[in-house]
C-alpha cells in the first residue's frame, strides 16, 4: 500500500503546514480534513483484512464490509471530539463535514490509480463521493449532538443512526458498482440527500448547543 501511504503524505502535508498559521476555527477544519484522510487510509487496511478473513469477493467487500468499517471509522473521531471537547452543535457539524470531505478526498485520489477513463465520470464520481461521505457524516454528527438532550435515547438512537448510515452507504456503493443507468442513480442519491439536509435548514440549527 505504498501508493496509498504516499498519497496520504502528499495530500495531508499542506493541510498540516497550514495548522501553524491558520486561525483557531480554520485549524479545526484543516485538522479534521487530515483526520478524514487518515481514517480512509486505516479503513482500507481494515477492509482488506476483513475481506481476506471472511473470504468475500470484490462486490461483497464493497457492499457489505466497506460501509460498516468506514462509517464506524468516521464516527469514532467525531465521537471523541464530541465527548472530550463538548463543542457547540455548529462546530460539531463542521467537524463532521470536514472528516467526511477528507475521507472523500483521499478515496478519490486513490481511485485515480485504477485508471478510470473519462474526465466527466471522474468529476461526477468525485462530487458524488464527497456529497455522500460529508452528508452521511454530518447526519451522524447531527444525531450525536442531540444526545445531549436528556429525553434522547442515546445508545439505541446512535446505534440506529449508524445502522442507517451503513445501509445508505451500502446502497450507494451497490448502485455505482454497475455500469448503466443505475450508476447515475447512485451518483444522484447523495446529492439529493445533501440537498435535503440543506433544505431542512440543518445549517441554521437554532437550538442551544
């Protein structure tokens, strides 16, 4: 995986350098972007190991293993940030977006090594992957922020939200794995999901916290 590790170093280095000169709010976003990239790299190792142990084929690895590993992997640093620093809801959502975006940046960069043909397809896949990872991680972060409420069923609610995230991710991976119209339905799905988050005014959450 030397290519993947080299890609991580080259992508993360500029963001890490900016940490020394950026302001506090920007540093948080930059750091979370790097965390997202690192999560993607580590997740690739875990995906490979589990796929080997379970002896699954490529499609099963993409649809069954990857969504579970990747959504849990993105959730863990977000939960750590939430529990240790107790950020306001807006900051938590920004961190979730950045972790998802960092994950998508690294994932898209590694796809270039697979020799995918067509600039249009690359652009479409890049936007869709960014919307999927950032959108679903923001959705999980939003749910996590509500666990501060005493009447919110914390454990069961987060288990349910993570399950929904895994199912959504698996559906996306399944659709884009096949050529033809289904692939474009898969590309459209995260964009519509992100649009739905925006229309629900999740950016302007007015509740305290």
